[in-house]
C-alpha cells in the first residue's frame, strides 16, 4: 500500500462510496474500491444469533424504510436478510441485503483495507470479531478498529492487541460552557489511558499544528472524518494527516492530485478562435 507523502493521504471511503450507492452495503464497498479507495469504513453490530453485520443504526428503519423496523441486536441474521437495504437509495440497488463482516472481507482486493467501526460494545462482539479475523487470516496491517465508546477501545486492545485501534472523537465548542468539549491535553491523556493507537477526529477548526505535533511525538496516528471539501483536505495535509475519511473517494483523490499537480497548459501560443456576428466560428492553429 502506498503511504502518505506531503501531497497525498490515505483515502478511507465512509460507509463505502456512499454518495452514490446505499451506505454499508456490498455495492457501496465495491464502488469505493473501483474509485481507488485505500480503505473502506463500515459500522458493525452483533446479531442475536452471534453474527456480525454492517449497519450504522441500531434499528433498520432508516436504511430499510417502509419495512419491518428491527432492532439489530435482537434479530437473527436470516430475519435481517429479508429486508431490502438498497432501493431507498436507487431502484437499481433493489434487492441489496445487509452484509456480514465475512462477506465484506471476501470482496476486499489485495492490498486494500477496512476500518471497522464498533457500534456494539458488548464483550461478545469482540470475541466473535477475533474468531472471524483469525479464521480469515486477513492481513492485520490492513485493518483498523475505530470506536467512540472508550470501553470499546479498551476491549479492542484486550482481545485484538495486534490490530490498530483509534478512538473516534467529536470535538466541538460547547455553547453552554463557552469552552471546547475537551482540551488538547485531555484528549492526549485519554488516548494514553485507553492504550489507543491514534485518534479519528471530526473536521473542526480546533486541530492545530501544536496538537498534531503532540500526537506524532506520542506516536499516535492522526485520522479525520468526514472530509468532503478540498479546502479541508489541503489544510489537513498541511498538518500531516495520515488518512481522511470521505463520502466521495474518487472525487477527493482527484481534487487533491489536481491541486498539487494541475493540468499542464497548452504550449501552443498562436491558437485562436474567430466568431462572427452570426455565430459562425473558425479555429486557427499554429500549423495553419
């Protein structure tokens, strides 16, 4: 896998190429890899019959609308597979079912990776995750575990110590207190306490050179979500970001590439177009 340089970063497809395909589904993940993502990112829960499935919400209502609204943790895989998770996005995706972690791992191309966002912090989830990853023998260097819940980070490092785990954090300015939700020092101390390998932090104006330098001094990886604007990506590159998560993987990669290596202008200095009042035109090139 090609690593970050000063003018590029690893691209993580947020729930796949979710701008075009139904989020957290096989079509979305396949499209993300077609768009040259380095990693895909998905959200995972454990079903009532001990299967790991990919869905963001704890209920199915939003991404399988106008059907039975099921609680993922309280439902079997076979029952969840009866729902359509594609037609809400586009008719061409009708019939798309909820994917299991195993199904996703099987479609990941060689050299590409997966961000596993933990939505289910129960111990049983991590036991099952360890079992699946050991059976698949997937390259652990191409896996990342991410979680908002600090308890999930601790459990991840307990059961899967050889896989990098990032603490997901939403940094914001609290109007009630007039202060940041946490200080830079508090965030760093939390990472140390959790035994995390890095931070996956939201796009915000508070990330500074000093903060990112402190992360690097402690050997923490620095990842951000969700980056869909070029100006945000360029700022993050200047701060040394290791990876960005985006809904538009190909668009973001192309925009970054074009920013640092714009199209070469024509060296044909004598070319011109003449247009008369009637709208007729004629093109003249240096060879004329």
